[in-house]
C-alpha cells in the first residue's frame, strides 16, 4: 500500500460532515475499517495524514485550520475514560460529535464568544479545554487541560460546546499575570453585556483567584463599572416607562434616630424604596450580606416597600421590572401610612 492508496473513501467523506473538516479519532477510523497499522502508515513523515493529538488524526498533510484544532482538542478530551472511544454523534443527525465531558474555555472560548480584546484563534499556541476533575488526561500539543469539580452547562457557539463567559473568563485569568490584560478582559465582559459582574466574581471566588492582588484590583474596577452601567439602565427605565421621578441616591434616617441605610431611588409619597443589588459573592462577606438583610427588614417594618432589582434583571427584563415598580407605587394607596423618615442626599 502506498501513501496515495485511498482508504474507505466513501465512509471517510461521510464522516467528515462538511467536507472541509477532516479530523477523526483513531477509534472512528477503526469503526470505518481502517486498522491501526494503516493509520500509522498514513501518518508517517510525508504521508497524507498526521497525528495532531494522541488518538486524533488530521486527514490532510497541511497545517490545521482553527476549526480543526478546536475539534481536535474536543475529540481528544472527550474520549471515554481509558477506551479511546469518542463521544457519540449529535442527536440532530448532523454527525457533529457531542462532547458531554469537554468544552472550550479560557481565551479561545472568549474569542469564540466575540471578545475583541482576546487573541485571534490562529495566534493561540494552546486551546484550553474544560473537563471533569477526575478525568485522566494530560495537556499535550495544542490541548491544555483545565479541570473542574462542577462543570457548567456549555453554550453552543458555532456548533461547538463552549464554557459560559464568566467561567471562561475565570479560566483565562487563572493563567494570566498581566494586570492590564486581566482588567481589559473583565471590562469587556461587562461593557459588552456578556455577563454580570456578580457571575464573574463568583467564578473567580470558586477558583480561589481573589487572593491575587492584580485580580482583586481588576474586580474592584469591574464592580464599579457594573454599578455605573446598572444605574444608567435604571435611569432609562424610569424615563422610558413613564414612572414618577424618585429622589435618587439618598440616605434614610429616623427623626433624631438611627441611620436606616442608603437607597438608589426613593418615592417619598408612596414610601417605596428601590435598591440595586450589585453585590458580588466574595470571601468572608457574610457580615455584608447579613447587614443588607437587616436593613431591608427594618425598612419593611416601618411600612416602606423595598423593591429589589439586580443588574441582570434590568438588562434582560426591564419592562417586567418597570411593572414591578409601578405596581408597588400603585399599591401604596391601600397600605397603612409608613413611618416618617428623614431623606438626605447621599
């Protein structure tokens, strides 16, 4: 047999799916009648194929495309434990492999999500792939293994399983020491409305990255950026949905008494308070969360209705949030009068 001898041309063409994607596992080739010896012969120097990763073959001699590298990394990582069997084809009948135990993460995932501050795929020497912690895999070639205890549900981006932005960002930050780059990535995540700051901080906390000074500094900027964006959305909601103008950014006190807390918006006539919940889960912040709950309970005991809105709700369901505020304002007429409080600019 020479290097030019075709091997099962019809099955290989069928399995390649879209024609231009020619990446297969050794197990897939065996299932189509190609023996291990034949694979090895085709992958010799100067041959028509090449082994891109252990157990993964590129069915042409030239450099792999970015798409082929992504599929190769997924197929390498998604092989069943110890068997070399690839993931089963997708249920949609397209023949595209489903990768239930592997997804693209890190910088490659952010690029796939559309980030402009990440390198283009061809310039990435390695592609991070997220797998369960107990998988027995090692990083090799263009595949860098990232392990996780609890994997998120992947998002489908260009037909590939990709980690959600917050998780991909945390996995990228884990390998970055440049504070400027870290801050740039976090800023784009929020400004580009890819995810909310709280989700990013939650993933960073779970990855135990909040002890790194350059990450903490970037998180502080991230939270400030997220609050500014949320406040702007709140102003637009009041204006565009015809809500009465509140007093903005005020502190409440009992006359001659204690400080009750700060609010983002307050309607004195209706005794309706609105607070943006831009808190993010951090290490050792139980006291902050308890203080927030105590403040809300105290205001409600005084007859003040507290409307709680998160930045994500303002982004994804602003009309519904406007209806919640309007309902609270209209219900004021049916409630007992609230206690008198002093309203001061914050």
